[in-house]
């Protein structure tokens, strides 16, 4: 079950975390001001979690709490925003994705485009 699920057209811009503990837990470092997640519940939010923690938690307290949740096996990072790459030869932007254990280039989540086609 995901809360704050992004729309499909922009999902490649979101981070997703999941509570993998055996109980409901409160994670004070999750945006915007901490979140309680049930066992197995996911939270998706716009932007990279590491950038958010750097900007919004004083004294790296949020980063340390996030790292502790990961190493204590109570939270997992399911995904972060996609890496967007521009190919100047083909004049197109692609994202790096993982499919069946292989990295592939794919169209961004909002669709293929080329800067040449912009008038």
C-alpha cells in the first residue's frame, strides 16, 4: 500500500521508502514532518530523499536516523528519482532504468521528447 503515490506521468521524479519492520513505526525524518507507516506501507514523495534530508534536517540528525533505520532493517529505500541523461547526438533525453537485472535507457516517465521538436 502506497501513500502519497505519484501519478504515473511523473513517478520517475519521486523517492519511495517502505517500512519492513513487523510493526507500525514513526519515522521522524520523513517529509514533511515525520510519518507513521504501517508494516509493509510505502511512502512516495517528490525529490531525492538524501537531498531532502540535507536541506531540511539540522545537524544531520535526519540523515543519521535514516541510516540507522536502513541498517536496523526497519526501512528500505525502494527507489529514488531516475537519472536523466541527454544524448546530444540523437538530441533526446532518456532515463536509466533496471529491467530484469539489466540497465537500459528508456523514455522519461512523462514521455519521449526532443529539443528539436520544440518551436
